[in-house]
């Protein structure tokens, strides 16, 4: 079974084109790792920390 929380370079290239650019507010640092964290939580079934 593939690790659903990992993105291939090809998948990230497609997804990255949909990430917002030149938005007001704090500078975006690392969209890849943020998305990786979200996918990990969804794939593993764990809960977001409170």
C-alpha cells in the first residue's frame, strides 16, 4: 500500500501551481510541509491536537 501522506515530485508540481501567490499577510514559508502534515493526519486517522 502506498504511503498516502507522501507526494511525488510530479504530484507536488501539479499541486504547487494552485498555491496562492502574492497574498497580503505573513510570508508563506513551506507549503509542501504544511500539506504533508494535513495529508498525514487524514491518512493516519489521528486527531488534530487541542
